[in-house]
C-alpha cells in the first residue's frame, strides 16, 4: 500500500508531463486496488470490483458528450486499472480451476466497450466496417457467456468443457493475430486482449482437473 503513494502522487504533482508519469499512475492505481482488496482476503470482492469497473467504464462511454475530456479519460483510466487489479486478484487468490474461465470471461468483457468506442469513431479510426463491428460484438458476448458457463458448470474432464475451450483458444489467436496486423492502435489493444484470453482458455484446457480431484 505504501508503494502506491509515490506512484500516484508524483505523476499528479508533475501534471503528467511525460509518458512515464501515466505508466506510474496506472501501475499505482492497480497496486492500490489490489492492496486494498488484499486486506479483505475474499475473492468475491475482486469479482465485485471487476463488475463495478466494467459497468462504470461502459456508462462512461455513453456519457462522453456530457463529461469533460479530462474527467472522462481519468475515470476510464481508473476503471481499467481497477478492472485489471480485480482479474489479477481473481487469478491469484482463487485456488479453484474455475478461476481460469472466469478470468478469461472478465477480460473478454472489457473488449465490448472497446468495440463500442470503434463504432462511434470516425471512419479512419474504425477497426473494421460498421456491420462487422456488430458481428465482433456478438462474437465477444458469446465468448464471454461461454467462458462464464464453463466456469459455472465446472464439468471435469468433459468434452463439454474441453472442446469449447480449445475452439475459443484457437479462434481468438487467429482473430487477434489478424486484428493486430491489419488495424490501428485501438485494434491492437483489442487483439492483445483477445490473445491473452486465448492463452487463458488454452491454459484452462490443459489444467482441467480429473473427476476425482478437487
């Protein structure tokens, strides 16, 4: 917790004069949320943080016209940091196998606002054509629900879990690679997150416990 104080206060004092200050602030906020929830020592609070940050971040997107740019960017910045801290906590403090598909679903969820940003962006900043963006949103919603379902059902050593996880992993690696090569910075963020989700899904596929294990 002590480490977060200079990481957050120095960039504010220096008025974010360099890119390093943004990185320090972002890292400081992540550590702050993580350290705060560490004191509570309950995985459920990390899950609540993920849902709350996703909701506020999405609401922030629809209020961009009524908020000043500085407020909107700051709020979005803090929400993303809190979201990442929640996912790290979920992966760190949960000992069940379910944490893997749940973490993948949480990461997949954050891509939806990125696609919504693309829809409202000018043509030269769009990820793909407008019709394709809605298709990608549909795919991302489906993947999020699928990973949540796999984690909730928790079928051990079952093809009902293994096959979807493998399909999600391969599909997202291909989609993410294509978006990374063919798109702008926003598309690259989308691609990197999708590839991370793919590796989490593949790791979950490898780590599905035997029926007699807990």
